[in-house]
C-alpha cells in the first residue's frame, strides 16, 4: 500500500509551483499572425447578423402602395366584415396579391360613407393574419368576385370575433388592436376613398392603438412601418436608428 506524503515533506510534489509555472496558452501557443487577425474575425462574425437586424429599418417607413379599386360599395354590407383579396400590382402577378379585412361602417353624422380597411399582415413578423370567426362558406353566404383594372377581386364574408396570427399567436380585436402575443402595435390599415360609387383603397399606414370603433374610431396615423417596429411610446425612442423616426 502506498502511503500519502504530507505537503512540504521530503519527496512531496509541489502542485502550487507547478500551476504557477504552467505556460499561458494564448501567449505561447497562438501564432502571432492569428492574434493580429482576431479583430477582423470578430467583426466578420458580428457585423452580418447585426446588419440583417438593423438595416431593414432604413426602408421601414413610407413604403409605397398602389391604389386598388375594389368595385361598388354595394359589395360591402353595412356592419359586416368582408375579406377582400386582390392584386396590388397586376403586372407583378401573384407576388403582389394582398388581403384586407373591409367593413362598411355606415355613414358618419355628415353623411360621408365610413369604412374600416385592415391590412392582413401581422405586425410581429409579417405572417398573414386570419379572421377568428366563421367564414361565409360556413354561414351559407356566397363569395363574390368583381373584375377591376387591378384584376379579379374576391370578397368572402366573415363574422370575426377578432383576428389572429397562426405563426406565433398574435391576437387582435375587431379594430385591429393588439390583445395578446408578440406584436408591438395594432394592425396596419389602408386609406380609402369613394370614387363614382366604388371603394378605392389607397396607401397603407401604421397605427399604434385605435380608440373607439367603426365610424367613431379615433386613429392617429403613422407612416407605414415594417413588422416589429414600434411607432410610439418609449420603445420608439429607444430604437437604435433615430434617423428613421417619423
């Protein structure tokens, strides 16, 4: 049997001295050229993902959209939502297909027709939002198709209790206000106008929160932002690129 040798006794191994004398890995084993390139290597690893995260913010505001003729306002029963599917730029084909949730709010006190036109793009990461409620097919209501200069437009009735994103669980009420999940603001909306009895969607814009409902809604409009971007509040001022603030 081997006996343990007390520290400090004759023949004992001094572990502390051995540890102190161990060579530094970085000082003795890293070649000089490699050490010189470390900042470049670090930048190469860090900058690309940082660029992907930040650079889209430069074109996040004021995104251009085209006017879209959705046909006669009679396509939109008062007080009901219709899912309108259309091509924003027919020359681009299916890649320009968009969906809007459109509701005829009736007329305001001065007799002006009022509509709600909500863009179906989730403001979390841009997934397509769906109506949380029965569709026209379930309700026995017909789908209407209208031919316009923007190509065919399809109108599908729906009775939503709100809107939801199937990707990450974002939820919105019937005015597009965020109620749950990761979205940072309310759903974007479309400007609209009535021309010769036809509903024309204009530019899309962003909103933070809609107060009131329907024709009585009070909305502060912001330039159209990309998904994930705040438009108001402390988070907006903490955004790292102050030059893009509206």
